[in-house]
C-alpha cells in the first residue's frame, strides 16, 4: 500500500480525500454508510455568525452533468454549532473542518474566533464567495482587495490552519490566491461553484427562486482542473482541488495538476460511499504504477 499521508500547513491528513462543504452535512449523516475515520478530513456545512434561513424554494435544479443550487447558507449559527453539533462530532477520528461564511470581514472574524476555541476543530475553510453587504453585493472573492480584507481580519483572530475557498467567477484566480497567501492563508481550496441558470420553459421562469445559482458536478471539472493548475504554479502554500470529482481518475488528475488534497462534493449525492472508493482507487493506481508515496504524483504535470 502506498503512503497516502499529506499535510495542509500544520494539518496532517491520513490521505488526500476530504468532503466538500454543503454536500456531507456534519458527517454524522454518513456514519452508517462509510467509516468516517477513513477520510483525510470532513468539511462540514457552512456556518455563519447568526442563524440564516436560506433562500426560498425551489433552490436546487438538475442540469446536464451537474446541478444548480441556491440554498443560501441555511444554518442555525455558530453558537448553535458550538453548543449542539460540536459535542457530537468532536471525537470523530479525522480532521473535522468548519466552513465559515459571512457578510462582512468582522462577521467572518467573529465566527472564526468562536470556532478557534473548539479544541477538536483543527482548521476552518473560509467561503469568500459570499456577497459583501457593504459593497453592493459583490462577492468578497471576486477582487484581491475583498479577499484580502476577509483573510486579514480572520487571520488576526484565528490561530489554527486557515484554508481559503476561492470563487471561480473571476478573471484571474491566481492573483486572488496570491492575495490570500500574502495575508496569511495556510492553504487555498478551489473551485467553489460557477454561477449558472436554468429556465422552466413551460412556466417561463427560472428553475431557482432567486434566478441564478451555483453550478457543480462533472460539468465543471475541466474549469476546476485548469484553475487548480494555474494556482498551484502561482503560490507556495498547499492547494486543495475540487470541482466535479467522481472517480479516482478525476482525483489523480487534480493531484497531478498540483493539488495536495482534494474534496468531493456533488458526487456524494449520487453515491454516498464515493469518498472511500476514490481513496482506495488512488491507492490502487499508485500501487499499479510502482509509486510508494502519493507525493510522487502531486504536481508532476
């Protein structure tokens, strides 16, 4: 068996396979289906400072080779997470990582600070694809200045591994990755969903309540792979790749493009055991090709 261990900054992973936020609940929902301790990490659903109801229904729509969603970060807030969810997940033997969202740098920082106090949460993933309420709704992650403002505020109050999840809805994602690195990010993960739309032609309206939503699934993989490759060449910090991964072959492509680890998202809805299958498939490929360590293929492109 090949050595699958990797590191994201100070965060040690048993293997490079993690789950993408919003597609795996808090992990507990999958406990009867797979051994949770067999994953490199579990990134739980998005958490915000205050409770959020999310968007009106309908907020999911199937598309060719993917899906659209506009769930809107529905969650009960960070205090509920700390009091009710954390006690249930703190003893799972893998890296439990919290995805943090906000509407201002101060929101992000306060939410991160409360999670910082939780001993068994070794990292957070910042979702900077959220709209900046002070800037007309433009997402923080679409400008270097916006990304810097969030990462700087959080880095001042959060002292563990900080992963920043990048928006693909930009002209030059490598520049935004470098801006996050300069403000103290330990890693960047990419891509978040692409903006998309679907129309119900019989009712002559969008299939989503707010008109547009985030596109994910196999259809986004070529874009995600290209962006991971560009970012991995531009920064010195580890890159986590995601976007359309459904098989071990997909995951290996991301590793070869420069990702140190990967996340699996939409595929969990099709096959709740996909993460373990991908982990085992990576190992089998490495064995078949005489590789003793996964680092032999990371960034080999």
